[in-house]
């Protein structure tokens, strides 16, 4: 999955239909190994299994994976993602804690965006200097 093509679980997995690990891999851009790692690391709850023991992902699993990918794309650490997933697994009693985790992450994201913008302006200034110097030579 690329940042330009966000996963849209509701469109990719009709409610009630489950997907194999290879189908989820194709739709998310995550390798089967990464999906297994996410499950082992506690980022994903254990997913359902077919009668032959193969993983079967439901629409809710895809919704959660899409959210994890957004957290990852915005720079959340695996440790913070694990903490959030653990709070989520504990249910409604953790809503306040989950909100705090997301607010903290959002604050770090806003600071990162601010720093990137400042760095972008510095690059623009340097580019202008070079363009002016090269223009003077023409």
C-alpha cells in the first residue's frame, strides 16, 4: 500500500466475506510475513481460521489494519502501536487512555510537520540562491 492509495476496507471486503492472507497482502501492501508478525507482536488480534487452519481476515480485521497503516505512516512506533492495540483489546474501559495516546501522537505529528515545513523552506531558499547564481552566468 502506498500513501497515495489508502486501504478502503469497506470496499475491498464485503461484510461477512473473509479474505486469505495473500488477498489481504495484495490489498494492503503488507507481506504475509508482516501480517503474521503483526499478529505475533499483538498488533492484530488472532484472526479467524478456516477449517484447514488458514488465516481468514474479516472486514473488521481490514479496518484495523488500515488504521495501523495510518499510524505507521504517520510515524507511530511499533511500541506505541502495541500499547494502543493492547488498550483497544481491553475494551471500552480504556477509551480515555486510547484518546490520550492518539492525542500525544497527533502532537508529535504536528511538530514533525512543522519541522518538515521549516526544512522545506530552507531548501527552497538554497535552491533560489543557486538558481540566481546560475542565472547570473547566462
